[in-house]
């Protein structure tokens, strides 16, 4: 397994609009990938990614996102309140 920064010889450029790295045995996304503010298409399906951070929400131009067929783990935070009478 490798990370995206290890597998690709590209620099995450601010003008990148289309990125398809599906089925490349990628294990994680670089922390700075969210700096691609004009990215419209991101396909990272079919990899070994376990965690996908909230930084994706800062890419406002994103129209297509494929994260299927990864090893994503769902983190659920339950907030409980108990009221005793």
C-alpha cells in the first residue's frame, strides 16, 4: 500500500479540475489535497483508504466524488443526555 503522495509524481496544483486515481492501492490522502479549490471531479474509489477527513467540504467546486470500494471506517459520535426524575 502507498499514499497518494508516494504513488503520484504530480504536485497538487491549485488549478487542477479533474483527478482520477481509482484502483491504485492508495492508503491515504495527503492533508493538503483540499487546497485544490477548483477541483470538480475526484475519483479515488477502489483503493485502501480507511479515513477520509472533513477537509473535503472545503472544496466548494466539487461536483463528483467517488470513494466507493475503499476500507472506510465510520466514526459515530453518540451524545447522550440522561434526565433523572
